[in-house]
C-alpha cells in the first residue's frame, strides 16, 4: 500500500518510482487581488519580481486561460480536441499515457488510447500534468497495474474490495532487495533509531520543486504520528545498506478504523515513504509498498489509505490546499508569497493583520475533562461525510489532546466553545508542522499550522442551515487564526475537505498550485467530492465528502 503526503507542502517522488510522499503544495501566486488569492509563491513569487506588469486586458485573458474548463464543459471540451491535441496531452502526462497504453493493450493501438482519453474528464487529465521534474517521476505505471486499485476509466457500480485474499495468499517472506541492501524493522522506542528515521526524513523526504522548502518533522511529531493507538513495531519498515548499516529507506503504517459511506473497515494508513536521493534508481519504493502491504495482510488488514500530490490509479477524491498568511512579510521574504501588482508590502501586511483577541465568547483550550462531551460531538459531525475515521476515546485523546504545554515540543492545539449553560457547542483544532527554508540568509524555518478536526452543533440539525453553518464556521476559523498567529505560526493551511470551502474566501486564504489526491488500496468506490469546482475553486454549493485529515 502506498504512502501519503501531507498534507502538505512539498512532495516529490523519486524518479521513475511511485513514491507518494505528500502533497506538493505549492508555490503559486495570483496576479489579481480581486480574483482568488494565491498566497504561495516560491519560484512564482521570485519570478513576479522580475517580470513586467501585464496590461489589464492581458491579465484577464491569462486569468481566463488559467481557470480551466467551465462547469459541466469538461467532457465536451475533450471531445472537441483533435487526435493530435490529445496526443500532446498524453505527452505531458506520461503516467496517464502509460496507464492508458496498458488499458488499450491488444487491438486498436494508439487510436484506442485516444478513445479512452476522450472518455475522461478534462480536469482529471489536466490535474495529472506536472511541471518540472515531476514529469519523469510519474512515468512508472507498470507497478500500479499489478496492484489492486481501480483503473482510470473504470465505472464503479459495486463498491467493495478489488480482490479478496486469505492468509494462504500471503507471501511468507519479503520481496528481495537489490544486492547490498537488507530489510530491517525499526525499533522506534529507541531514541537512536527514531533519530535515524528523523534524519532520513529531514534530508530526503518532501521538498518543493525549487528545493526551497523541506518538511522538518520534529521528534515530537514523529512520536505522535508513528505511535498512534494500535501501532505495531512491524509497521515501521526500513532498508539498510548492508556494509555501512545506514538507514536509506523507510515506510510506515498505522491501523485506522475508516468508514467509506456505509462500509466500516480497518485500514492501514500509510505514510512517510522515503528513499535516499542517491538511491532512487534502485526502485526501492515499490518493494517498500509491497512489504507494508504484506505485513498489513499478516495482521488481517486488506485495505489501505494514502494520499499524494501525484495522479495515480485512481483517486477516490481530490482536494486542494489553501494557505492563509499570518506573517506575510516573512512569507514574502522567503519567496512563499508574491507581491500582487500595484500593491506594496505594507498594504499586504495590513491586509493579513489579525486582532490579538477574538470576539467569540466561551472559547477556551480543551482539557481531558471535555472529552466526554467533545468526542460525541465530533463523531456526529463526521457522520455527515462520505469517508471519515471512527475514533475511539483513546484515539481521540492521542490525536487531539496535547500532553505538553511547551511550545517547541507541542504538536496539536484544540479548543472548545462553552455556552452560558456550560454546554460545549463547538470544537476546533490545528496542528503544527515546520519546514526548513533551504539556503536563505535570514530565515531558517517556516512555521505552518494546519487546520485539523472540528465540529459544531450548528451542523447537526436534521436539515442543515448552510448559511448558519457558514457563519459559525467562519467565527471558529477566525479564532483559530488568532490563536495560531499568537503562537508565532507564519502560515495557516487548510484543504478543501470537510466543510472548509465555506470559510476560505472570507479569511483571505489563497489557493496553492497543487492538489492532494486521496487513494484507497484494494477498495473501489464511487468518487467522493473534494470540495472544489471543475475550475479547482472552493465549491460552497457541493461541499466535500472527505472527513479524514491525513498528516
């Protein structure tokens, strides 16, 4: 089972290997403050400083071309493309091309590939077109054709496992590794071995296309993520170089109780797939995925959940990352946020300014004494979504109740709203994940807060009042932004999952240029809404069906 990315910023898979490390969040910027805001910048921000300003007419034309197909026009747009144009699309998306070549094997050849492409949604095709080095990263699809995952053009009529296996079908031994490498099971109760995993991730995990930012997982967040309730030592899988004993690759999983529409199952949530940069031609990622699958099967777990920024067969849903500047000047200085045309830095600082205190009454930090009230509230709220976790009390406490007040050691912050009668009516949370700023003279660390789980009783009425829900969620989001700003975070990130699309525009969130794709391993289901329109904008009319937040 493949691995995820968080959510989060900067993911690159090794060349020609299906490494799914997290979302390649993006560094994009909008030239028009009146259009959707684009907070991220990286290369985009730097380039904009050098480029001449476009005329208004050119800006409008550019914006129109960037917005993509209009609602309901995607399939029609595909049908109007010539065979030569479709071949150009395939050339830009080698992973999709390889997949369709496999589907069209036999008679028909290239024409059958083109016919299959015409049946696809244009936005899905465009989503898979990467930039820069990601093109070759998406090239190896032979591996995925051997795995129990739905094909791109498959119309799911019956939901359930792709294949059914028994214990007799499980391989007794791991797949062989290339000469000079060997399997190890990491003992993460050992501070030395946890440090090895930390160092491997720090140097070789997820970074953006310009190598400007790289996730900086602290030991605290690794303890939190890798040792969730139900964790097993055998799910911490490593590869060592036989002679030097150096850890050169790693993958992990944790068991999660997941509901997909009406079906409830235990799945392996796969994460932290990382291969040393110098060894990415050894094709270690596929064998790591096979091994975490084999070990999951040995524990009677036959399905997996993972996310990635790369299009693979076949996303069950696609969400988009959004970013809200908390320290705009810092984001601008490191190249994360662009300076919009006809604006000045001081104007942007004022635009993203927040008060020191919120206005919502009864807001306070959550304590252990609140769990009996908050867990049922969250459970009921998550029932509104097509795919969501089913938390036990132990899991809720692990993921959402901090065990320390030390800022540098803390991972998650949770808050409740208590009314005048002492009843908890709302709950919201966020977690922190830093990124290293590579080769910057002034800034070494980007501190990011990520919107996590939340719930409100406003959304639990028999007929949901969307206007009232939007109002309440915006009030809660405002409080979360203030708390995170006071905690010295630089940016606040959110996906278009859950009901997040109701709050993004009102709080100056800007869209990232990457998407986060959700995948189920050995399970097929009809697509689940990702909270975005065909133009990849927040969709307030058709909110996301995704209720699971992955790290």
